[in-house]
């Protein structure tokens, strides 16, 4: 995002994102001590224009105000103290661009075509198994049981940026009788499981889930999302992480399938140069 601002007295300009009018929203630019995740703008520019340009990542853990950042609005306002005169915070040339995203390398990948779960790739296995795709698509990951806390745990990986792109193909052949039962979950853990967080899941209201995995019948559906892993969400330790995958339920185990699981380290903007 880039913009120009001019503030002539104690009144200050604010800029934010909203999903409504205003609906759920967050302020990312403030004229004084910033809110959480905001960028501070000088309270006064002495009547001169000042250009601001910054990178803002909407898709952040903890942003409960925004489940789906696909449709947003920009909010602008002038906020002044009691008795102050409005009309002194001015904006011009407000531009929003999609930031460049780049892969810094593949951290983990398995297409299961070896026919078995490699102990080098999956050092802890509760109930995962490799089976044939009923539609002739090669080897895929299935589950002989439905465990909580993860059915399979990947080899360890880490990324200095803290951002991971998780990509996989997903198929769920039996509709869940409730959001909690019989669907797939994918997350990241710093142990076995240790501190962990489910980023993808068949229950969108489960704590931490940002991306809903849905019933697909006999069709495959590809998911590819960027997630941020912060030490505060993982007990202070994110140096060594693992992918965890499971089918959670108690009636229809073996009806959730995964294939082509990929984890990449990603960066944004100038970090891609």
C-alpha cells in the first residue's frame, strides 16, 4: 500500500481495512501510538506532504475479525481530540497493490508414489497408510483409524521468515454428520505433538482453523494457503516444526484422503529480491 498524507495540527489521519460498512475492521495506520499490528504515522507533517509505502499482510493468525480476506474495503478517517477542528488530515494517491510472494525453497514434499509412508518423511505414524486412489490417480494417503492430536507427523523443517505455504490435494468421500466428525485436519506442531495449531480443518470454528476443508465426494480439491507461525502461538519455540495430518472422527475412518503434500518457505515484497 502507498499513500500520501498531510497533517497540520493535533488531528490525525487513520487508515484501515474493513469487511463491511464498517463491519469487522482493523486500523493499520494511526496518527499516534499504534494499535496492535498498526504502523505509526507522524502526528504532524508541518503542512507538507509525506509519502508512506509499506507491506501489510492481511492473513495473520489471531485476526478473528477476518476469516476470509477476499473482499475488503479501505477506510480513511480523521480523528481529533475533544475541541479540535477537523479538516486538517489530508490523503492523496492511495494505491493498493498485491504484494509479490516468492518461494524460498521446498521444505517438505510427498506424493506417496513410493507405496509406503517413509520413516524419513513421516517419523511418527499412528494410523496413516498409503492406498490406491479408487479413481486411478496413483498412491494416496489414507487413515486406518481416526486419532486426535495427529495421525501422521512429518520430518522437521524450519523457515527464517516464519511464513509457510502449505499445499495439498484433498478428498472426503463421506459427508460429516457434524463439523467435528469424520473430516480432515492439517496443522503444524513443534513436537510430537507438543504445541500445535490446526490451520486447515473440516470444522471452520475449531480454534486456530483458518481454512475449511469440505466434503468433495469422489472429486479431488487442491488447497494452497500461506500461514504464519509465530513463537507466541507455539510456546516460544518455532525453530523446529512438523506438519501434522489427521482424520478426526469416530464413525467413518478411511474416508479422507490426501495427496501431493508440499510445504514451502515463502517471503514477501522486498524479501523476494
